[in-house]
C-alpha cells in the first residue's frame, strides 16, 4: 500500500533551553507543545527515557504495517485460543479497507464500531483507517437513545456491529431500533464466535448460550474479509487528518466527540510503549474495552507499535481474568481500580499464579492506595497509577515503572515525555499556582486533541493557548509529582466548607469491610449540601457493619465537616463499562427521589 507520508520520516524533539523544537527531516519547526523551563519531574524519569523521544510521522495504520513487516510471524492477537499473526492481521485489515472503499467510503467518512473486544474490532479499526475513514468507537452496551445521539452527531455512514444474542441479551437491539432514524448507508454485522477456534465455535451455541441472528439489509463482515485485497491510495497528513472521533464518557454531562488526529494517537502509543516499556515479547491483557480511548491506546495501539501480543477478553469476569493471566503468562495488565479491587478481594485469588505480571497500569479512576499495595503483594509485579483523559489520547501522566522507590502512593505520577503540565487558578486559568497549591490541572503535548467535533464554543472553553484545561482539581509537589484532588464538578460545598469526595473515599477504603465507596453532595436545607457515602461491602461483612460505625471511623480520621452525615449500603455502585463509578448517576438518583 502506498501512503503520502514517507515511512522513514520521523519527528525528533530537541531540547533548547526553555522550549522544544521539532525537526521533520531537515526542516525545523517550533513545536506547539513547547515545554516550560521548570520541569523538576525529569530527574525521576525511568532509566533510558529522555525528556523527548522520537515519533514516526505516520498514520496510525502504519503502526500495524511496520510490525507486520518487522515481525510478521509474531502473534498480534489471541482470542479464546485462536491466534492471529501480524501478517494475518494486516492482510485482514487491508481486505476490510478495500471492501469499505468498494462500498463508497471516502476519506474522512465516519465508520462506527459497535463491538466488544473481539478480533473484528481491531481489524475494522485499522481497516477503516487504511480506507481513509475516521473511526467512531461506540460502547456496545449503549441503549437506543445513546447510540442514536452518537451516530447522528458524528454523521457516521457505516456501522460495524455484533449481531449475537448472548445469554438472552440482543447485542444488535439498539442498532435495530435506531437504524431508520440515522443516516447509516451500510450496516456490517459480525459475531463474537466468528474468530473462535473450530471446536469452540461449534460449542458456542449450546454451551456458551450464544445465538447468531441474521438481520435484513446487512452485510456479513466475514464475506468482506475474503481474499487479500489492497486498498486504494489515500493521502494522510498525520498532524491534520482525524483518525478517531472519541466521545467523552458523559460522566459530567453531554458526550462530546474529541477530534484525535493520527499524530495524536501515534505519539501517545509510542509514549506509553517507551515509558512502561512494552517489548515485542510482552503479552498484554486487553480486557479494558477497546472502544474506550484508554483501552485503545494502552491495550492495542501501544502493543501493535512494538509487535507485542494482546489477549482479547470481551468482558471482565474476575475468575476468567485470573485464569487467563495464569494460562497466557500475561506480563502487562492495563486496567482500572475496580478490576484490581475485584481481584484482591476474591476468595480464590491465591489459587491462581499471577506472578507473570511485570507491570500494571491503572487509570480512568483514582486508585486506592490499599488496593495498589495489596495487588503488588499478590503478583510481585509493579503497579503504577497514571492519568489521562479522552481529550489527550488519553495518557499524560504516570508514575515511573522502573523503581518502586519512585512510585508515590496516591499520585498520578509525572508528565510523559514531550508533555507539559501545571496547576492553574480555578477562576483565572492564566495564573499559575505554586507547588502545594490546589487548582485545575492543565496539560499540553502532541497527544492533545484538535478540539471537539462541531463544538467550537466547548473547544474554546478547554483549549487555551495550546493548554488543555482538564476539569480535574489537582496539586503538584516540589518534585513535580501530581495528585488529583477531585473533579471540578464533584466539589461539595457544605456550609461554606469545600469537600473533595476523593479524600473521603480514600479514608473509607481504609476500613477493612469496605469494598467500594463513592461520595457525593446531596441537598441539605441548612448546610446547602451535606456529605453522603455509598458503600459496597466485602464478602462476609453484609449486615455486620452499621452506618454509625462508618461515620465514627471517618470522624477519627478527617475533619468533622468532611465526615459523611448519611451512609447508604449498596450491593453495587453504578459504573461506566470501563469501571468508573458514576457519581453523576448517584446525584441524579438523589435529586429524583421523592422525600419520605
């Protein structure tokens, strides 16, 4: 396949005093992600990682093509016992790209993906990009209203979706209901069983309770993948052309499409691969949803950039995850705190060998310190907490993984190479704050989005002179380590006192009975807002712990105004598919509840 971008073209960042210049071949350009002069975090960088690194100036799909050229026989994907090599994966992506072009997909056409973690997601992702399209990853658990909004807002013209009924749940239901109301020209369907090994595919129906369904006016994806087809030429300008419209999770309001370029995604994949690091011999567990930008970068693109292996799991089941880690000798496990909580609290965790894990990257939500320490005891591997957001492809910060002495519990770590960060005043973003002061976290770097899709006003609110205002409240210590205090919109105002939910949640996690906790502010006629705790308990503690015990536990550890006045025990807490607790959903519940 021929590309407009030369394969040997690379961007090299050169440190020049107070800034960074980018060199593209023989041309020197001032970079729009110039680093500040004061970067105390550089002294804690992993050994061998510099302040700046080289990035190939290529489209995202070239990550796959390069690995296919270098390590064609390496296993790219493992799925329920089936293995797909890099050459096979690249050929399948090319065949899909050619088929999309035959269906009329042009450059910048939007192709939506509505699937769990199965090989077809990876094939369709790289195939759509090879065809010149922009990928729109959709949560496969979206209901009718959510899917309709995203397809309409993005202007998607092709949709690739699972068509199975799994344990009585029709994965295609939302597509079927919205199809007549959106401008989708072609619906391509596939099955979670299509890439299973022969015997598993035969047994999937009666044993796995998976039933394939045929829908009218749809195209079977397997048919499109037949034969080695070469897609037509597409000109790609990595820094300008969009690769993905990644919709924000909607945890704080209406979902918006973050415009991520090919260069954004390539840079972040390379950053992650260099930082962790990722080796061609690594086996990564891809249970984090690939439709989520965190999974897309840390469980797929970073591995593919290095010729490593990703083991795909369509959903998180704690015993299946532990069994897979043991069987596949998983070395790298990017996940979210709820996954690690489930493992460390599982009564049979000790029966599995999890010691193959070299590194875990925790993101998407705050990692309780107690959970991090316990997980490292169980696995012997290193767990580092990082930070990112959809608008930054997503990773911007991470603890150094090369030494436990460099890991600071409760910290999101230090900025990635070529990434700058600072704390700014909550009211006046132009005013930088000193170490130790609490304000809004701002970041800039080559992974930061171009803006929000068709939302110029929203873009102007968060992109300021190249800086991305994250909406997260944080502080930086003297060494340049950053600490998230909370979300700006989650701040509780109790009788004039400011309460950050995460601080109270950290205390609750220290209680031996608490499995999960979430803090919100609820309306109070006297205080304006009062602090309420939602708690799930570990196995064996149900009915043995009272709300008063929890309240007293907090009173002994934090100021009185931060102590929850109300405690509600739940069997589970509302979460996004990736495992982030939805405080917004809890707040909305309280607002809609009728007074008793």
